[in-house]
C-alpha cells in the first residue's frame, strides 16, 4: 500500500463512513454492526504522534454483508484486499477481553458502532507483539509521551493491570518488551526516546529489506529477531 492511500487521521473517518454507508445499503437497518479498532488505527483515532498506518486491524461483529461492504469500499477507493483486516484475531496480541476494555468512538450511518482501545490496553497489546521492525515500541513511547504531556501519565501499575487483564500474566510477553516498558517509564525525555525508537525501527526495516533481497523467501517470522541481531552485531563490529 503506497503513502497515497495509507490511512491517516484525516481519512480514517471517511473510510469508516463509506463502509457504514455500504454496509447499510446491503444489510438494511435491522441488524447493526460493531467494529473495534486496534493497533495503528486505534492510535490514529486517539493520538497525534502517528502520521499514518498501512493497515486497519479490527475485531468485527457483523453479518456477512460486512465482508461484501469492505470489498466494495476497497474497490471504490483503490485499497488493497483486506484493508480492514480481521486477521488480527489470530495473532498473539488478541484477547477475548478486548470488548470489555474498548471505549466508544463513533457511530456511522446509525448502523456501525466503532470502538477503540484505551491507552494502557493499547500499550499492553503492543508489548505482547513487541516487533522491533514495526511501530510497536515507538507506539508505546508515543502513547506514554502524549499522556505525559496531557498531565495524565500512564503508570507501571496501570500497564501491569492491563497486561494481566488481557493475558492473565506476563508469561507470554517478550522479555525485551518488559525491559523496554520499564526503561521507558523511567525515561526523562519521552520525545527523544520516541524519535530514537522510530529510527531504530526504520533501521530494522532496512535490514530486513536488504536480507530479503539477498536471500529471497528465506525470511520467516521465526527468524526475524535472529537476522536483526546478527546484522546489528556485524555493524557494531565494523
């Protein structure tokens, strides 16, 4: 997906409005739908530090007409298949308690209710994912940073409670994620840490792109961390 049709804070609501209109046309008004935005889409809806996201991960509760509406809006707007991605429910960040911790955002066309995820739970989900080559760690810092600026800082206690609420405990959270959040909460310049985290993520993306070009089809989910670690060690030795 190119930057030209990435999701931004400005066009997020336009896409959701178009989706609700298309769903209503196909479904009627008898059976409403509910969407919980997670990840980058939830961050775009609630914060200002992210400029865009290339996917709109969501939990969707709706009739079969919703899939048809998603495809129709994608065709109308030149979006890729699955632009509203429900595959998130198969990732380790998913929890069946998400609805409990979601918060009302907006209702579109009086038929599609959209919810987002509250701050500390977004942090918990990003910690569970913990990908150094995506926006996971910088998103965590961005959330902490914005809440600090607003005078409503997020505490360790809130993050710990959110992780335990969604996942029961910290057992499945990557150790690097736990170390990262502890350091971030103690950091005295979250703006600087945010920029450092984004730079590190972009470097990781470049490393993985180079590796994939050199060794096509060799990059797998299970070896990404090893590839990144080896590349960083090699750079340090040089």
